[in-house]
């Protein structure tokens, strides 16, 4: 697409005159309103790239200006009707509509796609030059060359209205209040320098990527052969820049995808780790509660053991007392004892003592049975705590594995599948000993897989050495 660049912008006021049209007037022409496009003999609807109406945007700029004030000698005044308030920017593509229509269909479709891409880049360039002020942009195909119209201006009222044309800004800043010939020259030089900067930047950021020269052959007094040679060189540069641009886009897309995948793995791992930490905290709280309960039972068992020892002492005392009473009754073994026996007094004394002894022995047996039961519970809880602790250790081992020890987990989604499997085991709500058994078996299988992988790598190395 050989040729040279063309881009130009001009500021417009709310009112027009014989020399310059108003902002609304050029907006109507850009929208191709009926009767407002005298230079276009066969108008076609514009292809909008941004916004949907030049007239609506121009009216919004005018309304914002009507509500704005300008700071003049320390006083707030209305903006003058002939003050420039908006910019009309136009950029043209060097390929003519006639040449475009003469191309073969595949080449023509490719050229149209490139022109549309150029137009999008031109809009992006305008947005960087006038941030927040680009309101509407449209591509036209109904004149000699495809070209783009862009309307620029503020739709927000301001208490300190400023000139929007950058060339005019540079002129005003350089000239100041100097009305002499020297002041005017300073202003004109500043204006020219700013507009040249604008053209250079457009070439560096847009035109060069489409093989367009900064200046045409007549401006530089080049022959046709020299110009064609330069165009061929520019085409090569444009293709190289385009390839570089595509490569950059591909690399950026790949990096974005890699970052998204890495972030997904990180998020998944963090969520899983948080879930496992929460589960381990719950298990820790349960273990601590069971440990506290076991401590209470141990203390209770110690108290009951003391009570049992006291009972044993009471039984011993009771037996001693009974033996003493038996000895006391032995003095009645003679005639008087037989007399007591006739009346049943001795039997009642012995039966009463024996009943009291049996009652104390029954209480002692009950206490011994209770203590035995508590001791059995304590042993069971100790075993449960031990099983739970072993399960926690196995789970921590599975969660803290390193890809340095298991390189095959570096494969795509391998690490994620590992954590998903561990999470499924945990959420199955199995007994701690069953959970430990499954995790240990899974980790053993991982070690075996890694061992086989290392063996295969060693075998390949030996074959290469031989």
C-alpha cells in the first residue's frame, strides 16, 4: 500500500463565516446529512468506528461551551461566539477507491481489511493526542480515497475555558502579549513546530506501519524511480513492523494466558490450603477437647481410686471389728452362749454384722467396675487421638510435597489434579485411620511413579553414552 501520509486537523467555532464553517456544519457533512455535502456527488452512509452521530456530539460540545466561562483579566465571562471550541480531524489513506475497485477480489478484501485496521490505529492515535476528548469517528468510502473523520471536543462545561487546538496553544504561549513582528514570528514558529511534531508522531506511530512515507516525492524533489524505490523499501519496513507487531501481540496473548493459568493454580492452591488449614484447625480443636476430656477422666479416676482405697480401709476396719465381735461372742460358747443361741440373739448379731459387711463389699465392687470402665474409655480415647494425629501427619505430607521431589507434577494441570484428589479424600468424611491409609497409598504410588521416571531417564542417558 505505497504512498505518503495525509493527516490534518482544524478548530471550529459555534458560528461560521465566509472563510470558515461552523462546528455544526462540518458535523452535518461528516454524517452525510442531505444537502450538507457539496463536494460529495454520490454520498454513502459513514462507517462509524466510535459513536453514532457527529451532529449529536457537536451539539453537546456547543451546549457545554454555552455553559462555560473564560477567565479574562481576573473576571469570569462567557465564551465568545467565534472562539474555536471543537476540532475536526481528517486522515486519508494513499490507496484510491479506483485502484481498490480494480483489484482482484482476494487482494481487494485484504486491502479493505488493512484500511480498516489503519483507521482504528488512527483513532487510537487521536485518543492519545486528545485524551478524553475524542467523541465520534467514522470511515468514508465515497470520495477519491478512503478517509476517516474524527470530531474532538469537550462535552463538559468549564469555569476556565481553554484553547483546544495544540498549535494555537503553542502560538499563544510563545507570543504572549507581544504584538510586534518579532512576537508574531515567535508565535508562528511555535505553531509550525507543534504541527510538525504532530505529523512526525503520526508517522512514527501509525503511517510507517502501513508503508506510508512522511513526505511526498514533490516536496523532496525525487524522481519517479527514486520514489518507487523508496516505496518498495517502505513496504518492506511496514511488513517487518507488522510481523513484529503480530509477534508482540502473540507473545502478549501467550503471556496473558500463562499468567491467568498460573493465577488460577495459585488461587486453587490457596483455596485448597485454606480449606485444609480450616479442617486441620477443626481437627485440632476436637483433639484438644478430647485431650481435656481425657484429663478430666484421668483426674476423676484418680479421685475414685482414692475413694476405693478408702473403701478398702473401711472394709479392713469392718472385718477387724467383726473379728473382734466374733471373739467377743466366743465367751458365750459355754452355757450362756447356748442360752443366747436358744433365743436366736447370737444369730441376729452375726447376721446383722454379715449384712453390713456384704453391703460395704457390694459398694466396693461397684466402684471397682466404674473405675475399670473409665480406664477402658481413656485407653480408647488415647488410641483415637493417636490415629487422628497420624492422619494429620499424612495429610500434611500430601499438602507440602515439592515439584523438586516430584518433577512429573510440573506437567500441565498435574499439580491441580493432585490437590483436587486430596480434597476429594478429605470431603469424603472418612474415619481418620481410613483417610491415613488412602493418602499413604496415594503418596507411595507417586514415589513409585517418580522412581520409574528416574529409571527411564537414566536408561536413556546410558544409551546415549553408549
